[in-house]
C-alpha cells in the first residue's frame, strides 16, 4: 500500500453565462453573476461587490520616517491609523491617483515613486484591486484638498514605530498591513 498518493487536479474555467447589476450605490455595486460549474455541470449564481480600484501610498522622508494619517472610518466608527490613499477616479492611472491622494490628504508630494505591490481586495466577493506605491523624498509643498467626508491628521514616525503599531493593534486595516509587507520586501528586511 502506497503511503504518499499524488492527486493531480485539472481545474476547468468556469463559464460566465449572465451578469446583472442587482444593487447600485455610490461606493459600490452588487452583481449577480451566473456561471456553469464545469466539474458538476450545474449553474451557480455568485454575488460580487463591484468596487473601484484604489491606491495606497507609503510616503517616506529622506531620513526614513513614514507619513501616517488618522481619519474617521464609518465601517468601524472610530479613527483609524493608516497611510494616505484612496479610490482611483474613472480612467485614472494608479500612479496618478496615488500622487493625487498623497497631496490631497496630506499636502505632501514626492520626488521618487515606485509601485511595490498590488493585492486583490477580497477575490471571493470583490472584483477590485489596491496598488501600493512607495513615495520617497517627500516634502510638504502641496495643497491639501479633503473630500467632504474627510478630516485627516498626519504624523511622521520611524518604521520601527509602524511595526509596533501593527503588532499592538493600533493599525488594523488589512490593506495597510499588506502595504507594509510590500515595503519590507522592497527594503529586503522580510
């Protein structure tokens, strides 16, 4: 009797049959997407949150301090410690959106920009992505322009303090934690 059996599974592509918007609101839509399950030869309807792409920015000074922001978040009903970022406007390239969000939320601009990572929001139920940019050599020569639902404070902290904020639960947003994963990979410390 063989102890180690190797199972090879060849997954087939699910075929999208229909797609219908069943709910629409300013931040997102809900789609009903009907598929053929290729393995069982059955129909299945999945409900997907259709949301806009967005970009986050890890903004870093020449002396390696990180620009963090705090803003009120309606999902948790309290202030959250995050990095600058936001929804990309229709047709806007991720880098341009990242630059715009950094300046609008903090008044900072940067000399050097690099895309360091991209994550799917939640592939089980969402169809959007979040881009993470590293903005280096930041300087406060821009113009703050908050959205109507924003009131933001910012602070510059060493990377070690950001690590502590994550470890101690002061930073809990999954996309911000993912952004710092990408930063650690970029810096070669992960």
